[in-house]
């Protein structure tokens, strides 16, 4: 449970700091590239 809470806190911090919290997109599993605005696989806006 402590690991889950730590992960949630980290995700909140990353969300509030404006950085992507996920390294992979949930829709297609493609990796997130720093500074990208669109998914390289599907073309969706990030």
C-alpha cells in the first residue's frame, strides 16, 4: 500500500509541475517523447 501511495504522490507532483506522468500512452502503448505534441504512432494530440 505504501508503494501505491508513493506512486500517486509522484503522479500528482508530475501533473502539477506540467511534466508528462506517463512514459507510455495508454491508447497505443507508444513511448512519450519529451516536448512532443502528438503521438508518433496514432497522431493523436498529447
